[in-house]
């Protein structure tokens, strides 16, 4: 079981791209160190031309909550990514400045430092590229980066903030994206009860402990080993993998998912494996928000997997019963898994003032 194998409890300070290679020669910005547990691993992604700095993160936080980046001056990144909901908004589909609903459920912004492909279909290869899409999309924030830069140039003291962060008081669209990405990379959630357990600071209840065991165990009825096999996709302490899977929601999906990007039939209905960190706060679930409760999610994986040619191999022939057609978890086992998922809620993350609205 994964929890018993992890012994390292200390946090490490990660110096992220602290060289001046990505900074202007006149830029006095200070490199920022981000604390995260050693068991999260160091396979992080930071562009060389956008090192993390105190001034850059400060500016990025301002921009994340800045409504002037939208065409109607009423919508910011935080409109759809609310801190108290682990940076989701609790809606099936979010509404843009023109009132239209988005095609997919809003994703949580958490532990993005380790993510390499963004959006449900992985269309963006960096946080900088990701940020550009909703800002300019006419059905989301609806404003070009050129217009946003012009508005910020004459608003408040942004010219000074950009000079502090980038060495020039000229506001550019490219630096808007860089600053937002800098801030979003600091959104690390690593102090849930599960983390406290891994650090030896919390003793799980019997139900939570069994939920951990089931979550990370592959069932083997021949050996009388029961499991839910969730860790195949949501593996490791981050409960995240850089993978795309068809998780059996539909035999013929209305949304072809990753296939729209790759053009490959085997990607039909495949979507990014999301982290389960703070999952109890981020309902509704799935790319289309079809499930409102975690119990429905467990019921899906336990009893309602739909067969298709693109179905994840990890969901095929997966059962706690010899020859079984479904996973076959008991009601108590499903409750135990949810007890573990509740352990992934990080109350300090959603209350962290470094991530909150600086205008309040």
C-alpha cells in the first residue's frame, strides 16, 4: 500500500529557475522558492524564460482577480476559479461574458507545477498557453491581449508592477500571460489529512485506512485481494497522472475529447486524468459535470462502466469477483473510499491568504 511505503515527511524548498536567464538585465525581481513535500517529486515544469519571482507572483495574483481583463469588466479568472471551492465554481458549465455556457466543466487549479498538458483535452502545453485561451475566447472573457494590455497600462499602478516583475513598465500581452502563470504555479495543496498521515501526524480512522488500501489496490479475487484499482490512473500522493483515459461514461460519447486534438480514433472519449486533491469541494464531477455527488462517481466505476473501443484498459476485466462483469465493491467499501477522498481536502489551501483576492 502506498501510504506505508512513504516515509519522507519533510518539505523541501524548490528553487525554481532562479537564474537570471529569463529576466531582463534591469529586473531586480527576487527568485521565489515554493515549498512542497519531497514525496510530490521534482518532475516540475517551469519555462526557462518565465522563472518564478516574488514580484511576478504578486502581479499574477492581481491579474488573476482583475476584471479589466474581460470585455465587460465584470469577469476575472477567479470568477470561474473560486478559492473556497479549490478554484472551481460549483457549476456544471461556467458562463462567459456573453452569457454563453462553456462546453466543459471548469477544472480545479491545484498542484499545476507538475502538470504538462492543460484543459480536459490537453490542448495547451504550458500554463502560459492555457491562460491565453480563456482570456481571448469570445465566449469566455472575450477580450484580446492587446486590449487588455492597453487597459492595464492606464489603470492604477500596473505599470510599476510590471516594471518590478519584468524590468519594463510597458504592459504587454505576453507578460500578462507569464505573470498569471507564475501565480498559478504557486497553488500547491499539500496539507490535507492524507498529507498529515504521510508525515506521521495523523492516524486515519478504520474506514479511512481501508479506503486508502482499496484505492491503491488492484483486485485479485483468486488471491482474495479486494481493491478498487483507482491508483492506476490517480496514482501517487498527488493522485494525478499525466494521462488521458476513456473512463466508460458513454459507449458513443457526445464529446470526443482528446480525439479532437490528435485526430486518432483511439482517443475518442478520452480526457485528462485530473487530480483528486480537494475533490470533495469540486463538484460536479467529470468533464460534463454529470455527477453531483462522490457517491455517484463511485457507483459509476463500480456498476455502470460503458463498453467502447476506446475504453481504458484499466477498466476492463476489473472485478473483485471471479468472472465478474463489474468492479463489485460493497456499499461499505464505497463509503470507505469516500472517507479517504475526504482526507484529500486541504482547509489551509482554500484559506491561504497568498492565494486570495488582493482587492478585498
